[in-house]
């Protein structure tokens, strides 16, 4: 069976900096094309290959705190209404290719699944949103003195790692296939150099993704035993 369709979802991301940068999760979007080829069934396991091409917003959002774990405010903000904020949104063209195991109904009803595989990403753009001048980063007020990343552009334009997912699929012979999944991506590459001469020893992505996918049949095996 060959199925084609599209997907969209939300991405919650951060970057594993070493030395550490205090962060909260940055919310972004992902959308793209999906294809699935179902080739075998071993006992009750439905075996497939899944490929995608997605445009994905990832990056990091800094949690700027003082030594007492309170937000850092502008020096002239006497009412403390505007804490300092910094986030970097990085957009990639991501291409995961995953093996998939499913259990349940293939063509009419519910099916649970698990998939895992490699992913490669190609840098498209980056955008910074902040409410302070990065050349004057309030270094004395911050508990964390790691601020080099605020002025550093992405150096490595290709990202790579491993993706894992679990989810549920509802299939209808007339309507197609509706899928919801939770996915985790762990980057094995770094966005900055990681040699002894570089500032960061590590700067890899970590993403939690909630995706919604719709697939329709392109080729369907003529087998009355497939339910």
C-alpha cells in the first residue's frame, strides 16, 4: 500500500548548550508532505517506511533570571512590568525517514503505531526577538554569565539526529487516514562549532512535536484479508 498526504503541528524546542544556558521551551510550527509505504505484516505487526519533507520552526527561548531566581528587569523599570526576554527562531527543511510498526486495523478502524529513524535538516533562516540590546546584556544582573549565543549566528547549516514517535491512526475506506502523534527529536549535531577553540562544547537541538497527518491511498493492495 502506498499513501500520500500532508501534516502540520506544533514544536516545543530548546538547545542543549554546554556550558548551560537557562531556557524554557520555544513554541513553533511545522508543516509538510508525508508518504508511507506499507510492505509487510509479521504476525500482528504492520511494517511500513515513512518519509517526510517538513518546514519546521525550532530554536530556543532564554530564561533570564538573577541570583535569587527572579526575572531580570530593565534598570529604569521601577514598577518591574517588563522582564528581559530573548528567543531565537531557526527554520529548517527537515527530512525524516523512519521505520514504522503498527498494530490494529489498516483500512477501517483504529491502529496504534511506533516509529523511529534518522532525520536530517537544512538551515533556511533565523530570526531573533528580544526587548534589550544584546551588546548591553545586563551581565551584572544575570545569574548566568553565558551570553555568547545571543550574538552568534548559526554556524553549522546541516542538522542531523534521531526521531521517535508514538501515535494513533483512524482509517476509513472513503475518507482516508487521520493520524495524531507525539514525536521526540534528539539532535546529534551542533549548531555551533564544538572544538576546543570554540565557546560551546555542545549546542544540539531537542524537540517535542505534536503532529496531525492526513493520508490518502495511491496504491491499495487487492487483498480481502486486510481489514
